C-alpha cells in the first residue's frame, strides 16, 4: 500500500519536474538559424567543389601542368591552355569540372604545386539537369571578379 | 422577426465562428508553443508572427479533393467527420461564457455535454471502421477502450461535483463560486481532495480528447495517422477541428466546475474576460503537457486509469458523501 502511494507521488513529481524544464526552455532564446535570411559561415575544413584561387591581379595561378587532371581518380577535370606571348608556360583557357562524379577526395588540390585550386565554401547547389553541375571554373572566377 | 429567432441565429453564428476560430488559432498557438519549447520560432512567414498561417492552411484544406478510397463504407465514411465536429459545437450551447452570455441555460447542461461528448468516440470508431484500413481499425479499437477507461473516473468525479453543487445547471454552479476561496478546486469544506478531483478531471479530459500523452489513437509512428489515415481535405479538417473544439469544451468545463467560470478571483469584476483568461491558461497547459511528455504505452494508459484514477475518484466520492452527511 505504501509503495502504491509512493509510486503515485514520485511519478507525479517527475511529471512536474519535466514540465518545469520545458517551461524554462520556452523562455530561453531561439537557437535555430533562419536559413535563407541568415547563413552560417562554413568551417575552414568544409569541402565544397573545387575552385580556382585568384592571384593578386584577380587572374589565376594555374600553369596548365595537368597534374590535377591526371591525379583525379574519377576523371572529373579537363584543363586546356594555350601559349601566349610574355608568359612562361601556358595560359589557362578552360577548366572544366564535372562535379557529378567528384568525390571531394582532394587529390587534385594536393597535387597542384602552384596552389592554383582549393575547395570552395559553396553549399547552395541545386539544379534539375546534370549540366548544372558541370562547371567552367575559369568563367566562374571571372564572374566572381566582376 | 421576433427576438427569439434573432437570438438563436446570433448564437448559432457566434458559436460556430468561435469554434472554428479557436480550432484555427489553437493550431497556431500549438505550433508556436511547440516551437518555443524546442527553442525554434515556429510559423513566421505568412503574416506577422505567422498569424495568417491558419487561414492559408484552411484554404489549402478546402481546395483539396476529398478522396473516397475503394472498399470504404460510403455512408459511414462521410458521416464520421461530421459526427466528430457537430457534438463539439452542440456542447458550446450550454457553456456559460458569462452570466448572460449563454446560448441556452439548460437545467441539465452538464448532463447534455457528457451526452454529446460520448458521441465523439463514436465518430472515431465509425471513421476507423469505415475506412477499410488496418491501421484505422486498430486505432478505432484503441480509442474506444481508452475512452471507456477514462469516462469512468471522469463521470465519478462529475458525480462528486454534482453531489456538492446540487445542480446540473452550469450557470448556477458558477454562481456558487463568487471568489477564489469558494472555487470548487479549493473548497476543502466539501472534501479535502478537491484539487485531486480537479487533476483527475483534467487528466481524463486530456485522455478523452485523445491528446498527447494519451494520443494512442493516432500514434503516427505505429499507425500512420490512426483513424483519419484515409481522410483527406476537409474530412481530415473536420476531425482536426473537432479535436480542438473538444479541447476547448474540456477546458471550459474544468473552468466552470472547478475554477469559478466567469467569476473574478476577488469577486470584483466578473465577466467573460475572466472566463476566457482561465480557459486559455488551461488550454496553454494542455499544449505545454503535449510538448513535454512522450506518448504513453497502451497498458500504461489503461493502468493509470484502472489502478489509480478510478480508485482515487471512488475514494473521493465516498469521502465527499461522508463530509456532506456529517457537516
Ligand atoms: S576532389 Fe578528387 S574527385 Fe574531385 S575533382 Fe579533385 S581529384 Fe577529382
Ligand atoms: S590547377 Fe594546378 S595541377 Fe591543375 S593544371 Fe593548373 S597548375 Fe596544374
């Protein structure tokens, strides 16, 4: 009999404790992020698709050595370049990234000796066609410079 | 036109509007309450503070198609949502919002409300049974056994109250509680267990309206959506509005029976505002409870009723009878 009443009282007490916790949580500030209006800064190790690193003049540092192209296990990258006057080596004319196959392994970034590519912080990707994920990174860099 | 007809029409429109507005804005309050308890914001896009959200949801529900699946019972399937909503609206007829603001001051008002409240479980049973869906049938069976289990302690408590008040007329019951020391929840001269009686009544009305933590009828993790699995559009909408209207009825009754209805705690300015204030405080508690406790298991639910609520309410009944005889 005593145990019966004890169970009722401890049970009821635990319910009150629970309710006091939720009412206190209710008065505390909101912790969620209102996403389209505010976005959090990505951490330094976040890996978006790769992008070209701009140099001081806003151009790129790529010497078209093709190391990234060869090191990519998924063959996502195609680089094209041409000889130009006054430039040692080649100048980049097209940097095609097929992001549909990229596994974000980072081999390309590691194999690039001049440090011309890095991971972007771009996570807002959406598209209805495969073509939306095939980027021309050189054009992307030029658009960013505008 | 004679004034009686105008009165009937005015109250009819008023009650339906009150029930529908409450159903709409309690959903909003529920979502806001849930959100802030979980430290989110809740609806905020449609209108200031998301205040237009219920309107938009209502329009969405109304413009959807009512799907009648194959193999359902065509009559009962259509009847069930109406049966869920109509008794709830009927019960408003006798609720005294203030001394004069009551559609019909019926002498057996309390009895009438309980008569209509028991139709609600029939709606769930018919809805589940007519749906030709195994989840709906299981849910209907649960709802019935739950309602039977909780109707008993609730009615025993109400009998205790009627023994004390000596009337079934809700307005007279309110008139007997002019200030806070005479509210029936604190009327220790009638029985030292009055606050317990209030608690039993409140728990039972939660269970009767199938609210969390007693929402086993629509346990979505096991039963999809329970008895309204097959309902779309306003069929679902009526079940939903019926649930909220029943919450309002349950809380109104608790306010009338135990918390002095439209009476001021200090006996100064009685009126409809006191009724609404107490009503919405209780409704907020209902929402608060929902977002605090997880759903109980089915045997836990029945154990609570048969092992605790029924014996305690029985004891309270006997104690009150003794007190009434002796004092
Ligand atoms: S991250 Fe890996 S898979 Fe992606 S482009 Fe670079 S090397 Fe290829
Ligand atoms: S990005 Fe780096 S590795 Fe790739 S071609 Fe240019 S310089 Fe070579």
